[in-house]
């Protein structure tokens, strides 16, 4: 663990969300140096504490790093008052409850801004804080479907596939963090906070490229296309003697270099492959041609040829590949944290990398629910041991 302060040192964040989107937003801010105080219900905590593979709930170790954990029963009036007191001293509040929940707890934005005019409130939800669907429950997969992602992922003759990670939640969290930073800059100029409204479906929509304008202009509807992007060729995973290898040579000059590496320089002048549009029209036959060549080589042999030719290409990495790779090691893309239960936890490092004020993993995820009650409630609110014992006895913390 590092003592690096990070570019957001001095920024105080209260995180009231749970599961994925809210906590990941808090992780991003905490990684950059913010002091993140995570509120969890006493006795049960964030469900992320037990999410994972069987007896290995290691996701918590990533998403809860750089946070201090306090327990707070938001369903009781005194718990709500504790939250208000913490938020009154915070720069950013993160929540990802269903719209209306904060208001039900007496924590409406107007109430919080009356206490703390500079407060930035990041609200992550399925459909946003307004509109006819705003009150609906919404998880990441629903946002992926509504935002257009699910319909175009997978093979065309099968039902839509999902990505192997919770991409909708992560995108909404990332846009929430981006919004918080933009709002901080506005506050520097005006002293005023504001609400950052990050909807899962709109976060997904943001990365859908030209899907909507293509449809409006030409009536084209993108469909599932398996391992390729229609019209972008060659760009695919190709077979080797000992596995598979990704090649992306769809730009004209790069394709020319691939043809030379294949020992087929004439293909670059073939009318079927001479430019981007032509290759797109003959994508399937071009992939078959390249695949027949790569199948004669091992991954190592093909990689050597692609590096020498300056063709963008690469292996399909599994976790062990990442741990062994010298480039991952040189850039410290994966770090190890000592842990009393797991020994050493390997996880992704802070990203992006800043040259002057880098972020860092300063502390591992909280082990116990409310483990930082004494430190946080004492430091921020001035509560002593007797007051905390009384709150605990009444299930408020």
C-alpha cells in the first residue's frame, strides 16, 4: 500500500450506494486520492462483500479499496441524521438507490444543499432522475439492453449475449465520476454544488458510436455480427496451431504490411482487397484466406511476424498471461496487497496514470462492517466512545 496522496487529496466523499455502480464510482475517486467514507447498513453491509466465485468474494477487495467503512442505519431517523451530519462536511455524495429513496429518508438534494451549498451529489440509477421510467428498478443488464448494447452482441443466429463483466454499471459509474470532476471545476469558480445525474441506459448509449445517426440517415440497423464488425476487415481472431490470435489490419497501409508478412504482397493490389470498402465487401473470404495462413503457425511464430511487420496484433490474455507478461510488470498494471485472509491479493492498479500526481492504492478494503466507526465518527463528528456505544446498542450504527 502506498502513501501517495493523489490528485484528489483533500476531497471528502460520502458513498451511500451499494452493489456495483455507486461503489465503483467511489473506487475511482478514492483511487485518485479522495477520502471516501462508505456507509453500510449495520449487521449486513454491502452485498458486494460476499459477491464472487463461491468461497472467494474478492470483488470487494477491489471495489472497496481506499475507503473507510462506517455503519449507519438509514431507515431510522437518527441514522439519517448521522448521514446528514457527515454529508454536511463532504464535497461529494454518491448514491445509487432508486430515485425517490433519498427524499424518503429526508436527504433530498435541496435539504442537503441547504446544509452544504457546495455539495456535489452523484446520483446513479437505471433510468435517471426524471422521465416516465425514472421510478422503475434498473440494473446494469437492463441499461445495456435499453442503451442498445445487448441487441448487437453475439452471433446472429443466437440470442443476444452479454459481456462477461458488468459493463453497464461500470460505465454509469465512470460517467458519474467524470461528472463529479466537472462539477468540482464549476464549484471552484462559483462555490456552488450541483447534481450529477448518471443513468445506466444513457451511459451505455454514449459508447454506441454512430448507431443512432446511421439509422436515421440511412435506415441501417446494426445487428449481431459475431466476432467481427461488419465492413471492418481484416480485424478478427484467427486460428493458430496452438490457439487463437487477434489481428487488426483494416487500414490500407497496415493491410499492405500484413500481405508482405504473409508472403502475398499482391493481395494488397487485388481489386477485392485494395481499399477499406472493398475489403469490407469481401470480409468473409478475406478472413478465411488469412485464417488458412495463420493456422500453419504457432502463436509465437505469428506474433514474431506481426511485430516485425508493424501490424497491430496480440494474444488473447487470461489472468496468468497478465501476471507473467513483462509489459504488465513494467507498468505495474497489476499490484499485490497483503491481506490477513487471502495472503496476497493481486488486482488491477489505479488507472489512468498521472505523471505529476498519480493515484495509488493507499489502503485495502475494510474487513469488518463499521470498522472505522470510531475513527470517522470521532474525527468528523466528534462523537466519543459512550455516544458510539449508545448508537450501536440501538442499531443505529
